[in-house]
């Protein structure tokens, strides 16, 4: 059973640029959730994708957007990067419904630094 | 507002000491509760979870947690810690039904030999 993988591992961008982060979900899972973990804080929910549709969103601006593909892998896109976007971005996959997500399995994360 | 509060940001223990990490949550409804652990350089891993039934839940590596509904608490315990338990521990809640985890700020545990 392949776990959740994310790429790239590390990324350095400058303010104003755009970034795309990628996530491959665990085999058999249909749901992907994205979280932002700032230094010294717990992960914060960005949004979730269920069967290629956005299925819930946290308190993040529209410049944070995503996609889920037919194979249930996912991308997180961030436009107009700001210094405060520097964080560890975590992807979690799960098997669920549009109403409920079961246990979420996390990937290793992508460390984004915005200069 | 939905929130999770972890009482201690940093805990330092000697090997064989007992551990209890506090977690309280605020959520207007039925919840599922989780403790995750993040070892240095590794990804978040599930330690244990409570969905329903016996409020005393046993997880991996000798950890357990007790759900006390009246206190909105889900404290993590281990009778005797090891150096390898050095990690950051996160308490999280998910509404039932629900699709997002709400995490506490984490507790960084350092165990000295």
C-alpha cells in the first residue's frame, strides 16, 4: 500500500510569485485535504477535495486554489505569494463521503519559503 | 467558534517519567477526537482516535487517551516515557459528520535519557 506523497519537498519563491504543490493520495482514497502549518503552530485546514470537487474550505483567501484529478491526486495553487505564506503545506488523504471524512493520512509536507 | 486548546507548549521529562498532555476542545456538536504525533523529520502520524464507545482509548506505542465529555477534554497519557517519544504532539477534533480536522497548537515533548 503506497502512502501519501508530496512534491516538491522544499521550495523557495519570492513575493508575488505563484506556486503549485502536488499530492498523490493513498491507494483507495477519494478525498484530499490540504493544511497549512506555520512555524510553531498546528496545521490549519485550507480546503478539501472530494471526487474532483471542492468540499469545504477554511479561512483562506481565493488566491489559494486547488484541483483534484480523476486518479484522486491533487494540486494546491497559491497566487501572489506573501511572506506569511511561508509554511509547511500538508496533504492528507482519506476515504469518505461528501458529508464526512474518515481518518486522514498525512504526507510528509512541502516546506515553502517566501522571500 | 470551534477550537482546540493544548495546555502545555513545551514539556521536558526524564525517561520512565509519566506523561499527561492536556487537550480541551470547543465544538457545538458530536465530535471525533484524535492525537497525532510528529517525530523530528517525519510526517504527522496518528497515535490514537476516539469515535464512539469506550471513552478510554488505547493507541500505538503504549499511549492512551480518555474522553471526558462533560469536560470537553481528551487528555493523552503514557505511564513511562522513552527517549524515542521525543516529538511534537497534536490534539485534533473533527465534527461528526464533518470533513476538516481542527488542530491544537501542539505540545513539544523532550525526553532526556
